[in-house]
C-alpha cells in the first residue's frame, strides 16, 4: 500500500503521525510520500519538501510566499499524477490541500481530507469545492456530518484526538501541587488568548473581573498562562496596574492550569475544547475591533461562538461577546461556578457526556475509514 499525505503545520504533523502509526499496524509494508514534519517522518514518511515552507499565517505572508507555494503544489501534483498512490490524504490546511486534492481526483487518484473546514460556521459555499475535491471528508466533530450529508458529500466522524488524550477524570490536587498553587481555596484560571491583539482587548477586562471576584471570595487565587515570551512581557506590563491581584503568571502549561482550576474564564477558541474535556466550568468571552466585529458578525452562521455550546446544541456555557464582554458580566457569570452551584454541575455532567461521544479512538477510526475507501475501490 502506498499513500500520499500532506500536513502543512505542526498540528497536522501530530494528527498525521497518529494516523500513520495506526495504518502501519494494519499494513506493515506501508509506503508514504508527501509533506510532513518530524513526527510523520518518524512513522516512515518520505517528505518531499520541508513542512516549514507551508507553515505561513495571516494575509500578507502567504502573498509574499505565493510563488514558492504554487511551485511546491505543482511539483506534488506532477509527482502523484505520474506515480499515482493508492490514496491521497490531505490534513487540514484547506487552502493548499483542497486544490491539490481536486486536481489529483480529476486524474483518478482517490482523495480524503482530514479535519473539516469550518463550513458549519461560515462560507458554507465552500462545500461545492470540497465535493469536487475529495471522495471523503474525515470529521472530528459529529455535528459536521449532517452538513455534508445535505450536500451529498461522503463524510465520516472519526472522533477527536484530544478526547482520547485527556483522561475523563482529572487530578486537580496533583495539578495544583505541580504548579505550586494553594491546595485549599478556590482557583480561577484566566486565558485571554495567545495573540497580542486578543490579550490587549481581553486581559484588562479579565483582570477587572478577577479583582471583583477576589473581593467577594477572599480565598480566591488567580492563575494565568503566558503563551510565549512576547505574551509574558505584554501581560506583565498590564498586570502592573493590578498590584493587589493574587495572581500567578506561568509560562505555558495552559492545560495544567485549567486542570488546577475550579473555573475558567477564557477567550473563545480551541482552548474551550480543552477546558470542556478537562470538565472545567467556564465562561467564554471575546472582543475584537468594531470593524472586525461588523464583518465577522455578518459572516458567521452559528448561534454560538464556543465549541462546548455548538457540541451541546444549546447555551450550556455563558458567552459574553463584544459589547456583552464587560468585567461586571464576567464576574456575575463566574461567581456561581466558583461557588459550586448547580450551573457548575450541569456543565461538568454535559462535558463528560460530550467527552464520551468524542473519544472514539481517533487514529484507529481514521485508519479504518481510509482502508474502507481503498476496499470500496477494489470491490
């Protein structure tokens, strides 16, 4: 069995390495070509180009690198056209992968795409392009399947790797001990985001809310992860205005910090999924510039911003977005969660049920879906 595979960034390298390991258990003589990082190379991938050449973000950087990116894609297309693999798997990076997948499919290569683009949130018209590009979409979330079924696109729910990785029972005392946090009392985790713009918008509001909570809960301790050195410097400057706040600033370790907390106040984003799998009661908040909000609010089609609410199909977690994201609203929403009221228990129970649904065995299910695709082609 010979497959082509492409991951354009570190997160895709992690997913791809797990899938390749599961495939190799079933097909020991597996041959793999394409692009990936060190984890996929450790599973036998012969990477034709360095993955770092594809890892570009934002709007300006991809434009600067466009000639090189197009050259890489053309080279990959010619290689797999002239040496057709049994299957080509694109992992995330939809702007790069879907166009390559479509061209390969047009010349008879069976194609799959792992990690659905967010067509459920915005730009649903992309499904037409996805239908032309792939034989099957491999989805991490169950709510994605009906969207593809409505548009006659074959799709499989394979579970989420984080749900396999994070245990259903979290040892909070051990997490606190490892971080040097008080074992007694209440702990509030603040995660205002990893980007500078997010932190500048949200961190002052988060600090105001935490200070108000400390006046009502004298034994409350606040802990905050800095995503990188630049964010640490930014947070330290902002914290200078809050000398009375009992706060511990930690480098990284956001998952450990959430595990140590009684409640979490965080920016809307992928961290909400981790907080949910850790069964941490949470309040989600987000603010952006008025111009960005005017654009995003017209594009986004979902009634909720956070993954826990989308997965639950209801307003399980308080969401304080844009003008609703005030320090007083954050304080009011967090207080019952820190006091262990019914709202906290309701969140925890729902989070556990969702965790069970997502923990399918991501790598094994993905490998089985790919092998089923190959079997269909031979039958």
